[in-house]
């Protein structure tokens, strides 16, 4: 593999070889790979892209056309985003994919950008556990306490991280997504959940609430952002439907 510094050219070459903007349904990246969902895969695209300078390999898996680039994948991803836009939705007719492929693609898109943060926090937690086993007195120090809450911070605010990456994947307003997921970890809700756990009944629109606390949760914020994207698309579609007759008057 040749070393490349012109990431704009590599992104442009990849875009050309896969059939241009119209053939890309969506795209994302993980730690080392550029992941494209194509409407149709050109016959020679795999071999041609694999021979491009800067490309390590090309893999077709899980309904995705994956270009293995390595540590510089973020630069190529940003260059491709500048060429066709990060909100690119491709052609109107989306290819049919298996539900399992869709789940894998979603998990990859949501967790790949934040995996390094979670891994670093996990390593720090492991080191603190080892330190505590070596000398239990160190667990009472302020330094240990500060490092401990630092290691738990990414997990405590995990719904916010998921809101950002899921909003990018589901193509909805990231600010609204973050706001909704922040509500899940609002200290006021934690206090209400504690009161419910103690036996108090709290209702919302006559619906009794559960004592669930959503800090460090994964599925609730993920489903929340998915529902938000579904609602947002239908609201926008309704607005366009109502504005069209008005524009013709």
C-alpha cells in the first residue's frame, strides 16, 4: 500500500469508482474502514479501489461496501462528506437489506465514533481496580476519587454520545436528539425515579411511570433517536405537502 497524503483525491477517486453520488445510499466509518451502502455495486469497483494508493483492502460484508484505509480513515471520510454531504441519502429507491444487516450497520455507525472514549474509560477503571487491590488506603484519597469519577463520566453520559452518533446515522436534528437524551439523565428524573422506588406513584398523562434510571443506558436513547427521526421525516413531509398548494397560489 502506497502512502498517501491527498485525502481529497482519494475520496474523489473512491466516489468515482463506486458510480458517483447517485449510487451511494449512505455512508459512515469506523476506526479503520469507510463503510458505504451502495444502490448497485459496479463490477470492477472492488479491484479498482483496492489498487488506489492509500487503500489497504476492500471488503463486502453486511450489505456494506467497506474500504479499509487505516488510521487516516477520518480524513478520507471528512473529504467524502465535503464532496457529497454527510446527510446524503442517495437515490429514492433504497436497496432491500436484511434486518440483521441493518442492525449491524446501525450498531457500527453508532458506536464506532465513541469506541475509543469508552475503551479509554474502561482501561482507567481497570487500573484503578488494580491500584485499590494493591493498596486499599489509596481508595480514600482525593486523587483516586477524581480519577474514578472521570472514568465513569463517559458511561454516565453515554445517552448523550449515542444521541449525537445516532442522529447522524438516522439523519435527524442532532440538537433535538441531544436534548431528548439529556432529559433521560436529568437529575430531576433520577430523583423522581427514587421516589417511585420508595413506593410513590407518579403519572404522566394518566400513565404510571416506572422507576427506571437511564444513566449509562444504550437501547432507550437509541430507540428514542430512531423514533425522533421517524417523526421528524413525517412532519417535514407533511409540511412540504401543505406548503406546495400555498406556493402555487
